[in-house]
C-alpha cells in the first residue's frame, strides 16, 4: 500500500492561472493522445511539469500521475505507485496486480501482463504520466518499464517527463512512428511568448529592446525568465538591470537566484534555505525546521505562494508543497555555501518531526542525511516490531542496504530485525554469515552493545535458532528444521510471545512436508495462538487456512469449520486502519465454501464464494485468486458442469501464486481428476504418464494426492474398457495408500481411500470386503456429514450403497447419499439448478451470444487486439462489447467480470 503521507505523489500539480498561451506546444501534446509514448526531455527549469499539468487539464480522459523521487529507483516503490495510480484512474484495472505485486513472489513482468490485459479491453483511453522519471531510472525499474513499453495496450498513453533520456527502446519507437519527443528547443519561449510572460502575466511593461535582450540572454529558458521577472519587480531602473544582466553574467540561474534571495526579507530568505532540504513541505514541518511559532509555517508558505517563489502546491487543500526542483537545487547550494554547519541539524529536526508524525521511513532518511547513523539505527530498531506486524518487511529489507555495517555491528537486536527483513523477502544469501556475526556479538559484554529494544535483544539467541530452522526448511532439510525450531522454542525467554509461535510454524511446515500432519497441526495451533497474542492478525489468518486444511486431512470437518469461523470473526473485528476489510477475510470465506462442498451443500458453497468475490481483490491474500477458482471448480463439478470446472482450473493455473506451504494438492492433479470424472480418459492417462506415475511407485506424502488421482483414473479405465490390469493396479495402490494414511492418522484421506477401495473391491467381485471398506468409510463420514467423497467415487456407488444399506440398520445419512446418487437427471444440487433460472435469465439484461463469446475470451490470456483477431472484429467492437458486459454484470474490471461470470455459470457451454 502507498503511505498516506505520500499520497501527494499521485496528485498532479494545479496549473498556474494566467499562463502564457502556447498553441505550438498544445499541438505537440495533442499528438501524445495518438501515439503510445511521449517523452518530454529537457534540463531543469524548462517547464516540463507545468506543460503536462496544463495540457492534461484540458483533456477529458482519466490521468494516472506519479511524481517520482530518488527513493523510487527501487522496483518495489516504483511499481507500487504506478499500479496505485493506474487503479485510481481506472478503478479495478490494477487491484489484482497490486495484490500480486505485494506477494513479492512473481516477476514484475507477470504482474504487468495482468494490467496490460485488463486495460486492453477498457472502453476508453488513459494517460499515465511519470514525472521526474530520471530520479527513478535505473536497472531495477528499466526491465519492467521495457516490458510495459513493448506491450502497451492501445488505450494507454505513456508520458515521461525527464531531465535525461530514459533507458528505454526509444529508437525502436521512433522508427515505428510511435514516439512524440518534446525537447528543450520546443520548450523554450519564443519572442512573442517572452513578451506575453513579462508584460502581460507579470505586468512589467518592459520596452521591446529589454524584452529582446532578456530573450537573447536566457534563450527562452523558462526558469531564468521567471527569476528575471521576480528580480525586475518594483525596480526603478529595469532597463539598467537588463543591460547589466544581459551584458556580462555567465551563470544565469545563480545570478538570478541571488537577485531574488537578496531582495527577500531576512526571515523569508532564512526560511527558504532552512526548508530547502525537504522533498515536501507542510506548515508544522517547516516550523520544526525554522524553529517558528505555531502558525508561522502556514503564514510563510502563503507568502511564498503569493509571490510565486517557485513553490508548487501538491494537493487541492494546499497542505503539502514542494519547491521547484531547479530552485530547490540552488537553495540547497546556497545553504551549503553559507551555512554548512546547519545542514546536519536541519536534517535532524526533520527526522524528529517525521518520527513524531509516524513517517518512520522519512525519519530514517533524514537521520542518515544528517550523518547520524546511530539515530537512524535507533529509529529502525524501534520500528521493526510494528513493521513486522503490518507485514511491511520490504521497508526493513531496504534498510539492510541503507544502514552502515559498522553501526549494525554492535546492535544485535537491530541486526536480527534486519535478518528478519531479508528472510521475509526470500533473500537468503549471506543470512547464515549474519547469524554467526550476531552470535559473536552476543558473547561480548552488554556494556559494549547498543540496545534500544530490550525485548528484541532478549529474544535474539532464540531468534538465531529460529532463522536457522527456516534456512534448513528452505534447503529441504526437514529434520534439521524441526530440531532447530525446538531449540528456538527452548531458548526463548518467558515473555517472548513471537519466537515460539514463529518457530512452531516452521516446525509445522517441516512436519507437514513429511506427512506428519498430526504434529504439524499441533505446531500450527500453537503458532496461531501465539501470533494472536502479539497482534499479528494477518499471520493468524494465514495459519488458520493451513490449520483447516490439515484438519480436513485429519478427518475433522467440524473442527475445520470452527477454525475458519473463528478466524473470520477475528478478521471482522480487526478492520485495517482507515476502514475497509482486512486482507485475508475473503480467503476465510473461500475455505468455508470447501466445508460446505464436502457436505454437498452447493447452495451455501456458492453463496460463500459470491460473498468472497464481492469483497474485492483487496480482501484476499495473494493466493486467493487461484483458491477461489479451484473452489468454484468444485461447485461446477458437483453440478456436472465439466467444461466450466475445467475452465476454472485452467484459469487457476494462470493466476497461481504459491507460498511456503508444501504443494499437497497440485492443480495439475485436480485437473486430471476432472478429466477422468468427465470421461476424458485419454487426457487423464496422458497426464499420469507425463508425471511419471505408476501403481508401483514408492509412496510419499507430497505425491499422495497424485497417487490417489492415479487410482481414480485406473478405476475409470476399468469402468470404460474392462481393463482388469488397471483394476488390479488401482486396488494394490489403494491398499498401500491406506496403510500409509492410517499409520499417520490422516483420517480424511483414509475416508477417501476407503470409498475408492470399496468401489474397486466391488468391481473385483469381493463384495464382503467391499462392504467392510464402505463400513469404515461411512463410520468416518456420517458423524460430520462428509458427502462429496462418496458422491464422487463413480457411477456405481449408488448400487454399492444400496447393498450396504440393506445389510445394516437404517441410516438416514446413507439413505440421503443414495437419494443424491440416484440415476435421475441430477443430484439434489443438480435438481435445484435445473429448477432455477438459467445463468442468462438471472441477469436483468442478459448477455447476447456475441457478448458471451467476448466474455469467454476475457477469461483467457489474450489481450484486446488478440481477442479482436480471434473474433474477426475490430478492437473498438471488442471494447464496446466489453463495456456492455461490465454494465450488465455490474463490475468495473476484466477479472471481476470473469469472476462474476463464473458465479453465474456463464462460461460453460450450457450458458447459451
């Protein structure tokens, strides 16, 4: 998320009133709305930002504006602002991309591809302005920018304002005629513009000769003309000033700034020099630097603004300002020349103000500029626990590079916090060396160390063990990970509420990977409880998803539901600052839909998925888009809408983002199950062959889901072809899988296996054994109403269950399953669907056949032009259809339209 304090970076400056009319530049700028890329490149003071602000005010298009600064050369900062700006200009266009980018687990090109596809079908044009791009240009930004330029959708016009040509493929664009370039020669004022500026805007009434002299001397440089106009105010002999100025001064700006500054009252001059160190100014901050009384800062800013002293308002409330970059550069040069000894103190005051006002990043930056690395280190050490709780590890990772090693060397608590930032950013290189350095530091006398946060210092030895456990897990050494995690828990101080749960989570992941779900579950329950105590709500939600998944594997459907409902209540009672819905809330609803699906409550499952989707992208963790699609695929499969289910799984693959959890339910295996169930046996068999699966494989927990899928495929082969070898292989494989699952107490898996074994045994003629297996399955399923494993075990399950029911006392549960499996048009869910209105009938204004065609392609990876080619229509036609689709579905983005279509079943063939 973008910090509230720098919201002004997304607002474009207000155009100045009474500006000089410049029709030739207006003509050039009008071309910016025709070509993909416009570069406004000129040195400081040529009016680049002013031109853009004035030109964009006159167009009736959404504008995404980003004012860049030196901190934006980091990819994380740059793209966060760009994506936020795009999403504000066209709501919904980059919401998913922001979530994906926030995961830090996918390349920026993949994030941008989603934005490009979203905008490519947007009905209307959009301008993206990157102001002061030279401050961000560099290797971290260039790769993503090159991708964006190479894949710009036709609706998006990129405008770059810069002092130096950007490192982008401009020559290629130039050859194609896809580039407008506005340079210093274009921006210079001509004679008529100089006259209008001096004599009309500034009312100086200079004679023609004086105007011509200023034009010649300044060469139409706007900043110089503005400074000259300020210097000429109220002069008794303006022609004499022009003669002197035009005659012998070689350093135009220095000379003119001197003139302007020398004519200011002493208090105004000092105020400007004091505040020149700031990137953004506000009244109370200015007072802190200039040691003024309350209200002085506001009064002084008003004076500077009234006198046009190069102050640029950054918001409509006139709360935040900045100096014109060129003027600010010169002010800082004067400050360095006149009062070098004051600079450090000014930065120190700025640091203290920002710290007091909650902007820790600016506080640290000014402390470092003050040369006070110790103060910066103090601030960082104090800030890390809160940043960690808010999942802002990217900021901590940045400080790893900013803080001098010498300052960190005797601060073990700070060093451990920075290591945490590296680990959370998946930056593992050199971490073990850092851990050894901290260990060595802890052997020194405490009097030799600097400790700001005593609690963090006390937990350092345990944290060292915890991070070593994490490193072992990353390396795949689960045994060492579990042992190190145990040492971390043993070493933790009594009042350390963070290390034990964190270590428990690492141990849980390691145990889960090996198939010891019982131990993993116990570890994760401990972790979630501890994280809840320290207020790490977002982490509790993530843990709850894992706990519920494990509880399903262990056969505890009711416990899984309770876990998720408790987490959902926690999320609802802890809204984020500023309101809205806590990220992760949607994931709880999606996970609850799986509980309803297992019980064959398809109506509830569908409603939970609708509620999750309605919350929007910001309510979900980075993994939620793919989880939602898998959950909806289960619903579609339960309704026997195989095309819709397969389409959803394919879409889930496209939006997949992993996490640290072991891949126990890989999407490719889920897809293979759907293929086998829907009769696409050849494709399912091909999947098994490509995965190298066979019934004689050595078994392991991480491939258990795949081997169960193979067993389903083999049973389907036998049903379809009578292949006895496939039946024997399925039976042998299921027997071995049962032994492994029972040994590890994975009752949920045992349930699934026993149902499939019963089917296999029945097909083999071993009826009594089949009844015994089915009895074990029903014993597990009945108390908690597990239904889907029984319903999805194959077309012969109804007959098998009828035989089973005839042999035992009456069971409402078994009778219910038999009724749902009856060879009628559908199960209860299908019957409900058949009696309900069709998807198209649910819409007040149904989609046309052509709109359905477009909608299906919107669900693909194709961009707008590719969709147009596929349908053999123009791009404008695709945009028009897309606009109609958005209106009818009541959404504002491509991804939202696809999700809504999945909810309504519009992407299945039966939708027509």
